[in-house]
């Protein structure tokens, strides 16, 4: 495990993350369910998901500039305020166009929040414990999501209270960082994403981030609809999503530890392979199995989906170095969002052909393609070692 001093250096950040992600977990569950109750179509709900990631794309592009200009804490605080306003607006204006726009604002806000948090963590973590530090962060993150999903069951989705609760929890996230005595890392050297530079240094980080977005985007946004369509009640939908997020939290530490000892690309292949097997089973039989079996399957699937991004992030940061943490975090998020914009649209199209299980057929295809690319890269290049990286080119061969 990381040292006590390493944990102490990020404890205020982890508390802020807990509040931030609890609110996001609640919003991610209530938005599609409330939209369905308001009579919005599957296509409109898919657009909300896509515009959330369009907003994230814009936020990822703007994060280096905002952090460079204002610092980590102020950039975080501004983003929380924007997201809280958007949540309250959704409770007041019940039209598809307004909700699509509000989700775009939320996406922008959370992109800056995630870029700020993850660059802070990467700037403080050493290579030898990077996977485990990110695992602890991810446990907090998915624990918060599970809490948010559980809160969904205690308030009617048609009430104003659920949105105001999410906004209040978001605002609490500002306090730990505002009161912390721990200094954040220095701002980025550049205000741009430098995607070509990033691809040269880590092709696996570049391509895998897109694939992960294509799978995770529709998975987190459309799974509540799948649960409703196969007959789960409101409380069961909350339990269903909670099982997935608890599984995501449970999987972080062992997979993070494993990735610190093995080639992270091999770990990525393994977890994508298991995810694809579960997804094929869900596609073929998900609507016909007992509800408790669905909860168990989503518990397992959560663990193998949620860990992929952080394995890729640790791999990329091993190669590029802590001094570029903000740029790397923003580039990874930008590429993830590209995939997550396309993913809900392609998944929705396949659902129209195959029914609710089409979501899992879609993601099994994506994970299989990602495995193929990473296997090819492993045949081309050996396991990368951490190297000192200049602004233009690495000193050693690329991974």
C-alpha cells in the first residue's frame, strides 16, 4: 500500500472527491429515469448522454488553461458552482432541449473537476505506487457513486428535492480543498492538449481511452433504462446501479496492485477479456435471468469496467512523467469523451435492433477491439519503463 505520508498528502482531495462523485452518482441515475417519466424518447435520452460528453470534451480542452490561469483549487470551485446551478435548472425547466444543455454544462464542469483531481494525484504519486494511489482514489470515487445511487431510492424522481440534494452535496465538495493546508502541484507547462505529442509517447493510452469511452459512456447512462425495461422497480433500479458501483470500488485495490507489478497493458487485456465474457452472457440472457442474478452480474461487471481507465492512466503517466500530469489527465479525458460521445449513439442504434441486451453486445464488441489493439502493441514494443520526457520527444522508444 502507499505510505501514510502519501495518503496524508491527498486526504482533503479524497474527501472532496467523495462529495463530488456522490452528487454525480445521484444525478446519473435520476436524469434518465426522470426523463423517461416525463415522456422523453430514448433518442433524446441518448442525446443527453452524448451532450454530457460533448461538455466533457470542451472541459478537457479548457482544463489546462483554467488550471494554469487560476490554480487547482479555484478551478475546482468554479466548476462545482457551475454544476450545482445546472442541476437546479434541470429541476425547474422540464424540456428535452433544456436538459440536453444542462447535461452539457455538467459535462464541462466534471471534466475540469476530474482533470484537476487526477492531475493533482498524478503529480503527488511515485511510479512504484501509482496504480495503488489511483486505486484508492477510485475506491472513494465509486463508493461515492454507490452512495449517490442509493440516495435515489429515498426520494421520488419527480420531486425537486432530489436535484436540490445533489446540488447541496456538490457544494460541500469545495470545503475540504478550500480549508486544506496541503499545497497542490504546480500548474501545467502548456495550456493546450498536444494530442499528437501524447500519441507519440503512449499509443495505448491514446487509443484505449477512446475505446473505454465508447463502452463506459453508454454503460453508465443506459443501464438504468435496461433495468427498467426488464421489469425492475424504482428501488431495484437503485440497487442494480449500487451493485455495479460497489463492484467497481471492490475491484480497484487488487487490480491497482496487480498493475504495479505486471505490465499494465497485460492487466488491461485481462480485465477487458473478463468484461467481454460477462457482456456476451448479459446480451444473450440478461432479460430472462432472476433479478438477483442481474445484481451479481453487474457487481462483477462494475469491477472490470471501472478499473480500465485508471490502468491506462497509470500506464501513460509512467511514460510521460509527473511534470506533465495536467496535460496527460486532460488528454486522456478528452479522448475518453470522444469515445463517450459516439458510444451512446451506436449503442442506442444496436439496442433498437437487438432489444435491451444490445447495450451489452455493443460493449463486448468494443472491448474485443481494444484487446486486439493492445495485443498488437505488446508485440511491437516491450513493457515500457518510466523515462524522463522532454516537451517534444521521449528519450527511449515508445510503448
